[in-house]
């Protein structure tokens, strides 16, 4: 079971991701809307130190209902770069939301992977020193 | 208010608009971008200043030398400065951001051809967008018995950019510019120059010999803004046969042992018994590179060990050393050759350290290391493999700020420890810990100090700037220059090398790029 602060964190992060599906761009986030939630075809990356896959699935479907797939970023940072790059490439055309909750080391390579694939970010937020959430444009 | 992300200094919006129109007529809208989203990757900056100071105005993606010739023509006409990058990572030294606001990023990642790999003589000729990983894949695909020397972010960066910034790796060819051979350069006036033997039509030795005839000019195109390098050659090593590669780690328990460590290494290095650019890593950097997970799979960082304010106290550093089972110094090196050569060299190498340190040194080879994370990534790097593991240290302090301060020391025992003391004093004064490694080259040591800070905290970012500034001043006062820096400190770093050197750089710029269109401000060189 997740603690309350972590729940709040995920809720914010997912709502922001959902809001961006509507706006398509921009650096500020807006509250998610129910109508928008139904349109979500989302991909979420996470590092296992920040939560379990089941936590992410549960919270995504509660806070931002839609068709979500979650992917743990595991292995070396080199592995994580190639995993992120491959998932981002695959998500183009298939999904409309690409978000993540990662640590700074993983973020350095995820960011490089998304930039190397020609991608850009809606937002990048340091929730804490060692916890970054992001939403990339697809 | 401008409709562009930023404008170059001295260029009006009307002129900039005309220039963009001409660039687009040349390459199409897709390859000339001015929208904010497309410029994001060039605005990422890890040095401790505002992104606003280094915001680009546009990005362009040429595919051919001819296009670059046409681009410099337009740039001269409208005085639009071009900041050239290859793969654009430049971790620790400022990422892809230009030296000054408003420059157009000339992104050469779209020029990514491996033109030739010569198995017989062991060299390659590549374009700027080619990564080390691309070369590794090519070598593997063609079953060539070759390897390339790589820097730490090898999987995602390229040899052209790294070598032009005089980056270092961890193999016997670790001084990457030293092992480059031949360049093709587009000058500001549109001329295309091939250096060395490349100027001779139909030359077959462009990548086989560095010198050609007359003055050697390749060096003036490194860390500079005198031309746009569009092709570059690199020497490749033969892969050792099975049993012909012996990576090892030696752990030393006390910080004060550094002079004796260097004293023992250097004769082995000079005699080439240890042939590679080897590293001596301090305890905190070694711990930081481990800090993805601890042995129980839990996240680990500086906070795991210390929640107090200020720098880590010595007793906490000692606890980290013990908990992580690392040395106060960790020395990573390797021996290469036939199995017989390796066995013999290992006798001398291990014998030298045992004789000097007795039971105070712990010697670890692959057999003892098993699946140790740090040993594994060092093992890969010293064999020209791809690993990004080093960047785990971004998790140590958190907050996304990392800037490398990189003074060079003569590889003398006394100087090694002197630099550690100077750096530690300045870093601690500003509230930062000392995390560093020495990369030991032929007769010098690159002292790579990672100043980690929290970019989300303006106060901490400002403190990191002041700290770097003081490091630069204090090291220069002690006779030490830095080998490379980020855009925020290029001007100040250039000053430490004296007015005469700056005058030469200025005169070369005036002669080769009178309109100051190529990367003004790079290494402090500008006519503006």
C-alpha cells in the first residue's frame, strides 16, 4: 500500500500528463477532465525504487483512466537508454501520452534517448532532488 | 518582443527573418527550426547559470558538405552565428548550449556516415553524427578484430565531437585527439580543407599518417571556432586475443596514500607495462557510481548516509567506504597483449604494488570482482565498450546539476595530493563534497572533479557558480590550467592562459573568420 504523500504525487503527475493530452503543448499543467481521461493511450516509465508496477497501474487507472502500459526501467543506465529509446519510438503513432517517474541518473539517459529520437518534453519536474516526473510529446 | 526564441547579438529581427528564409530555401522548413519545442534539447544546460544566457535562436540540420558551404555563405551575409555540435551531449561541460545567446545551432547529427573502416591498418573515417556505438556495431557486424577508445558516455556520443573537445578515454588510445588522423574542414569562407595527406588528390594515406607537409594545422580546429569539421579519421586498436586482456582494481584504505600510489604507477605507465589511460578514483565518486541500488535493491544516495547540513564529515566518509566496500582510492587499469605477455606484465605490476603497500592494497581481478557494478563498467570502458554507468552519480546529490572542473597536473606524487587538498578546501568552503578521479595519461593527470549541485535551488546554483569560479582562480594561482570547460566559463578559463595566447587566438579568428560567424565565444574566442 502506498503512503498518502506518494499517492498525491502520482495523482498530480498523472493529472498533469492527462491535461497535456488536451493542450498538446505548453509548460503549465491543468486539471484533468473526465472526458479527456477516456482518450488516454499512455505509456509510463518508472524506476523500481520509486514504486511497484502494480502501484502505478492502480493509480493511473484511478487518477487518469485510460489504456496504460507501465514499463520498469531496469538494468544498467546503458540498458535504460536503449529501453527508453525503443519504447518512445514504439509509442509514436500508438499512444498519446508518454510519461515517467525516474531518478536523476535514469533521467539523464531517458532525456538523451527522447531527444535523440527527435522528441520534446511538455514538462520536466523535480518533485524532489531524486525524483523527476516528465511528460514527453508524441 | 521578438517572434523568435532569441536573437543573435547585433542582428535585427528583420535580418534574422531574411536569413531563416534563405536557410529554409536551401534545406526546407523541417531542417531549419525556430520553434521552442525543437530547441529544447539545445537549451538543456547543466552548468550553474541561467539557460536564458545560452538560449539558441534556431537549429539547422545539414546533410552534406555542400549544404554547409552554402550555410556559411548565408551566415556571412546576415552575420548569423553558427554553434556547431555533433551528437550534442557534452556531459559535464555544458551540454549543447551555445556560448552566447541567440546563436543558431548547427546540428551535424544528420551527417552520420561511417565512410570507411580499414581493418588492415586499423583506422576509420567518419562524419560528426556517428556515435561510438555505431562504430562498435559496424565492427561487430563486419567481424573485424578492432576496437575504438571511448569516453564515459560512449554509447550516445561520437568520436568527432569528443576528440575535437580533446576528450579522454580509458584505453591505450585514451588521448583521443592524439589518436585522430586527418580532418575535412569547411572554413568560414566556404573553402573545404583536408588536413595532412588529405590535401593530395587520391591520397591513400590520409588516415595512415598525421603530418603531411608544412605546418600541422589539425590542432587549431580543436576546442576552437576556426572551421566546421565534417569528417575525421581515428586510429583503432587491435582487439587482444582470448586471455590477452587483464583489467584490475586496486583498493587503498587511506587518502594520504595518493602520492605513493602515483609514484608506483608512473614507472609502470612510462614503461607501458600499464599502457592505458588508467584512473584513480576517490571514495565518494566511487560510491556515487554505485548509488542506483544497494545490495538489497534499495535506492542509495548521499542522503542514505548523511542527513545533516554542510559537507560530509570525515567519519561519514569512512562509514561510506566501509559500507560500500570501496577504497579511499580505487585504481583501475588493464594489461593488454598475448596471454604470455599479460602474465609476465602482471607479475611486474602486481609485484610493484605488493612491494610498496604490502597488505594495505587489495588487488581485485575479474575473478574476485564477480558482478561488482563499478568493476564491470570500468572493465568495459578499458576495452572500448559502451557503458553509461558512470552517470549513476547524478543520483548521489540529486537535483540535476553537474559541472566538471578539470585541471591538469603533471603526474608527480607531490602534485597529485596538492591538487586534492586545494580542491577539497575550495569545494568544502562552498558547501560541496569532493568527488573526483584522476585519468592518468602519458605524463599528466586530468583531474576530473564533479561539482554536483541542485539546479532546482537558485541559492545552491549560485553557490556552485562561485565555487567553480574560485576553483578556477585558485588553481591558476597555483600554476594549474584546465583542459576543458563549459560555455559559462570559457572566457575566464581563456584568461588563465595569458594575453599572448589570447592574442594569437584572436588573430587567427580575424584571419579565418572575419565576420565572426563560427561559434563566437567558444574557448573565449570572439571578435565581438
